[in-house]
C-alpha cells in the first residue's frame, strides 16, 4: 500500500514536529520500513535550526545541502508548499519512483560487482580458515607457512598434514614428522622443517 508521504516525494513541504519545531525543505525520500522521512532543508534553515531542535532527527551535509531525517511519529503536521502536477502524481504511484527520480540522484548500484566482491570475500575467509591454525603456537604456524609454500599442506587439529601422508605434530620439529615406512615424502618434509628451524635460530620446541 502506498503511503500518503510518498505522494510528496520531490516537493517542498513544511513540517511541524510534536515539539512545535518547524523544518522546511524538499522531501528527498521516505522509508516505510524505518518510518522516516528525509528532507533536503531550505538554505536559510541551516543557521536557524540545529539537529537537537528536531526530536529523534539526524542531520548531514552533502555538497552544501543539509539533509534532515525525521521519524514520522514525531511529525505533528505537514504542509505541502509545492503543488504536484497530475502527471507527476501518477508517476509517484509507480514502484521505485522515489529512487529513480530522487534529487540529487541516487547512484547506480552495480549488483554484479557486489556479488563478485562477496564471492571474493567468502573465498578469502575460506582460505584463511584453511591456512590459519587454531590454538597453535607461532612456531607451528611458521612451520605450516613454510611447508604450504612448497607442498600441499593443511591443518588437522594442531597437526600439520603434508601431501596427505606426512603428519607434523607439536612441537613441529623434524623428529615429530611421522609417516608410513613407504612414504617417499617424509625425508623431504623433515628437511624443510629442519631448515625452517635453522633460519629462525630458535630452540627446537613449540
């Protein structure tokens, strides 16, 4: 159902609040969900009124225009200062008119770009969950990062799994690398882990 306030979109109005404050300007938008009306105030009201004088209202500036947002429940009276043409009245009853004819214009939203950014954000979060260990020591994370640069590596609880056949347990030393006796990757993983410890010049422990 169309709200009576939607009929004054784009028109100059005078609003009287329940505290008898007066605000005059052009109706920029009306939101039936939050029950608020946005007003682009007349220029001569900038110096006369402050946000605190309008109950439950907020104010913002954009390119020299002062926007006032007022809850409809705090409006005692509203007087239309402009008379809409019959054609405009018919157009205002069409869905989405307030957005397509808003002044200043509301910029186009690239839905495809937003979907792509969302997809990238999800992938990044999934990657971080894959490579960042939970409850592991800084040393353990460093060893993981070193192995991950070279070999397929993942976390399993606090153990590092390499090539799905070598497990590196805390304290993440060459001696804590475990695999089946027929594993051809065990020695390579031990060499990488040992080299990482040498570069860090830290005691072998986690």
